[in-house]
């Protein structure tokens, strides 16, 4: 079962375990400069507003109704990241999930076209807990290219670059819970709570339909599954997340879209924080060839028009806040200076 609560998707599997629940939110963020450098994790400003597609059946494309799911607004070349938050089950800790993230049915971890099921070689999913966030396409070990919204049909999206088609667009999420017996085996009683990982900032006529394209580079690890493939349920829940251009969001929903986020240069100039995250208890996965061949939005724009993407000026983050997982309750993180 999938529910929409407070602009978050909640995936529940009561037939597996009464507390097998995963919350996924879509975070507004800075678009990092696409200048050949690798940037720290940009902040989250707030969740994107999310609405049921069915509530606006007369104003959205027919195939959206066929797919079901939800929709959210994004400006052209706006960026986002996904936040994964499994629910806690008493003293056993968080219930584990395997999560596939696809854009236009292209897997963001492997670059392969969607086919059902989980694969561990190459790994086509992330696990949570373990992977708190996903900011983009895995294009190298320890590096992703940021998720950036672009109109379908112009050749920018990962879907169009890999398949030559603009058939699907949007984002698709597929969630697999861990089997109950595997959870009880891997997560004994009295497991400690993982501290809350806060990545929120302290700062206060275009095409209708959008897809997701690769943007600038971010320093982010994609972590390998530490469990056995047989630990995951074969059944899953799948949700289409359609993307509406913010310029027409008001016409569709009769509500205002969020204001445009600041540029990375404006944000950095104000002295506000970026973030870094590393979990030394987990192993990274490497990229695969299809995603390594992706060209970024700015690269394609320069090739096709000779112009740079607006708001693409380089910046030098001065304030980078480290976040590390794996500390026990009340444990103080020791200095490495």
C-alpha cells in the first residue's frame, strides 16, 4: 500500500510485518554548478508539494491517469534529491528496504531499462537504512550527476540519451521490504537507534511535462547491499511520480508553485552550509557504462546552442558540515584533527 501524507510517500507492507513502512520525500535543493568539479552535498530547503494525479484527471495527460501515482512541480533545470526514512520497530531499529529509483524507466544506479526484480550484479537498487539520500545518477565510484528537471522531447533527459525515446518521463519508485524472518535474524532486540541525519538548510509558455536529466557532479557514495538476495521479498510496491513544469502548476492545481531556489553561487555567498556524508561501515558500488556515457544538461546546451545554462556559475563552498552514520546513542563523534 502507498499513501500520500504531508507531501511524503509512505510505502507499507502489513502482510510482511505490521511496522514495515518506508517514507520517501522529494527535496528541493540547489542545482550544483556543472563545471567539471565535484561538489559537496547541497542542502534540502523543503519538500516538493505532491498531489494525487487522480484529483486532476481532466487537466493532466491521459497516460498519467493510466499510470496512477502522484505529481509534483519543478522548474526547468531545477534540481532535487530523494530522502529515504524507514520506520522504527521498537528496539530492533529501522525496518530494511531495497529501493529502485528510475527516471523515465531508466535505472539511476545501472542505467539499464527497467525490468522487474532486484539484481545484485550489477546492483540496481539502494538499501535503507544505509543509503539515506540519493541525489542523482551513479556515474562513477563516489560520484553522482544531480537529478535535474528538463522538458521531454528536447534530448536532455537520461531516458532520451539512453533509449532515444521520451515515452515515460518523471520518476518511478519500486520498493521491496525485507522478509520478516530475515529482519528478525539481522536486527536483534536492543538494536540502537541511528541518529537523525539532518540535511536541511538553516536558510529561510513552456512544456507541460518534465523528465529528469543529469546535472553537475556531487560527492556521494552508493552503498552495496550487505544482505543476501534471498532476504528480500519478491513482492513490491511501485509508484509513478510525474513532474509538472512549475510554470503551469497553477493552471493544473489552482495553487501556487514554490518559489525558485537560489543559485549555488548565491547560497554559498550567504555563508550557508553544504554537507558531506560517509558511512565507513558500508562498501561503495561502482558505476556502469550506460550512465558513464550520459552528457550533462550544460554540456548538451553548449553543444546545441553555444550557450551556458543559466545560474551555472562556479562556487567555492566554505562551510561543509560532516554527517556520519553509525554512532550509538549518546556516543560523541571524536575529532579527527
